[in-house]
C-alpha cells in the first residue's frame, strides 16, 4: 500500500521537475558564472597585501598551521617583500585574534606550508593569498546555491522564480562580492548563516525532521567556530526548532514536552561544546566573550555612545546605502544609487506582503509568516550587532550585515517574483545593476590600495553582467513552459522529506 500511495506524489514531482528544473538549472549556472567572474575581478585587481586586516588573517592562518593561536597583541608572520611596511605592524594589536579558529583551521590545511615559506619567498605567500581568495569565492558560490535551495523548496508554485531571484538579490551586493574576493573569515560565516536561516525556514514551513535538526546543528557548530556574530542565526534557528516542535502533535505528552524543550537546545549545546572554550579565552583576556582586547581608542576615531549611534541617520542607512559599495567621485554617488535601488524594490516587496502573501501553493501559510518574522528579526539583529560594534570607537561596516543576507535578498526580490510582467526582465536587471555598482566600488577600493584595473580585467565585469542579464532567457523559457503545461506543485506534509 505504501508503494502505491507514493506513486502519484512521485509522478507529480516528475512532471513539475520536467517543466521547471531545466530553465532553473540554466539560470543558476549563469548566475554562478556571473558571481565567479565578478568575485574574481575583485580578487585579481586587489594587491596581494589586500586590505589592512588581511595581514592579521594571514598571520592567524600561519599561527594555527604551527599549532597555536594568536595573542591579542603581536604577530609572527613576517612575509618577504610585503609592500606596506610589515615591521610597523608586527607588534600592534592582532585584530583577528577575537575570532574562533574554524576558518583558519581550514585555511591552514590549505596554505600553511606556503605561508611558512613566505618568510623568505614572496611568491609563496602570494600563492597562498590567491588560493585563499579562491577558497572564499567557492564559499560564496555555496551561499548562492543555499539561497537557490531556499527559493526552490519554499517558493510554492513560484519556486523556480524564487530559486533564481534569491541568489540574484543576495549574492551580488558589494559586501558579498568583496569579502568573497579577500582573505577574511566572513564568507564561511555567511555560508553558515545562510544555511542556518534556510534550514530554519524549511523547518517552519515544512516541519521538523531528524535530517533538518542534524543539518541545523552542524551549521550552528561551524558558524560559532567561525565568528561570534553567528549567535544571531543560532538563536533564530533554535527558535524555529522550538516552534516546529511545539506544532507537532505526534506522541504522548512527554514526547511533546521533550520536543518543545530538549530539541531546540541541541544546536546551542553542540555549538557551545565545540566553541565555548575559545569564547572563555576571550572573556579571560578582555572581560567580553566576543572581544580579545578591551575597547580602546583606534585610528583617531571619536568616542560614540549608544545614543550617538542611534541618533545618527547614517546608522539606519547602512544597508540601503551600501548595496553597491562606497564610491563617491561619480555623477551618481554609490549611497544614492544603492538607496534608490533598495527603496524601489522594497516598495514592490511591501506591496506583495500586503496583497499576495504568502506565496501561492506554499505548504504552510503560518510557516511563511513565521519565516517573514524571522527574516525581520535577522535584519534587526544585524543592526543590534552593528550598534554594539559602533558604540565606543567602532565604525559602520556593511560586512556586519552579511549574516542577514537572506533577509536583504528577500527585501530586494520577493516582490518581483509574483509579478509576471516584472520578473523575467527585472530579476536579471537587479543582478546586473548590483554587479555594475559593486565592481566599480571594488575597482575604486583596489586602486586606493595600489592595485591596477587593466582593460582586460574589465572583461570579467562584462562577462558577469552579461551572464546575469542572460538569465532572462531561461526565465522566459520558464514562462513559456508554464503557459503550455499545467503546473502542479506537490503538497508537502508537515514532516516532509529532504533537507
């Protein structure tokens, strides 16, 4: 009987996949090509010495490869031919020492030997830098595919469009592209954050399964071993497990109590067990679990109280005004271009929320609303973390909102998905606009550090923009197929299957 009951569902899946999978896969291949091309542009144009903090990250990788951890002050990496006066920064504060070693363990396995040789051979550490930038590009591709996974599994009857739109809106911001092209641990953090949020949304919409709980636990361990700011996705993921556990009615009273109390704690317990020792080390060094040194004056920055930050309009404009970076010497400054793009797309999404939310064909309207609340909390939490960082002598930085990539992507593109007259052209145009603005910002940033943007490298930008625009073809193909073949979306039980 079980085999017979599965056949109609399998047949519906097969029909849906034949109608939608082909165009979706082609569009995702084009977006992946666009991301690799544009992130490679950033990686190649940037000098090997990178931004100021790159040295700290490379030093951390070397110390981990040697079996140790960096102290809050001082460095051991003295690379041959470093162009920015390494002798002046060896004894200063180690800015990366506050981060757990997860990203650096992986990096040390990849390039530890090259950095060891870099003391005497410039070519060795330059090759290490190139490999680590390549690693971050690969992590960025992973985040792009996670966003596509979310669109496909949560987008209801519009899942094919969602699977293309979410990565188009989330993987081409300046912060995502730039840190996918440099030696920072933020891309592993971003990948884990997207994974945790996507799995949490899947649990809310489709229900809690053992596989999803294990997946959430694994990405939470990775995230907390990467950076303290993962505490926000960790809390939201545990909350999603709590809500889904309370919603299930199977079993007796004891089973329901255990689902509502013990299961949500598993990701947190596993993450604390894996990384708690490091955060205890931070507490011993600075009195704060997420810092390795107490707050102190830095680079001549003025001291700001929390009230100073909260009353500064620029604080609230960090996300809207920095989508495409920080260039200012053009006819249209980056802040104005970003804010205009963000506002226009946010209005379209707000209209959808007011009229057609949740997406048609979704298995659980309640789960969709819970997901929307979670994404709002994710973005709000990003602002709370930026407030904490900026209070004192910190600065505003769009990098602190990489953990909120799923929320930002949803704001930018969810409204386009449900409007047939817009989605085929607008989704590719959004990706291309983000690419153009972000690559201009990356070029300005690279040249300010001594890099060169040759005409031949602009071919990478052109290739990325053309690939993004070319997604209009599979999207149009999808529209034609949807018009020619009746669409069927299989119903999903609360338990569901798959990740």
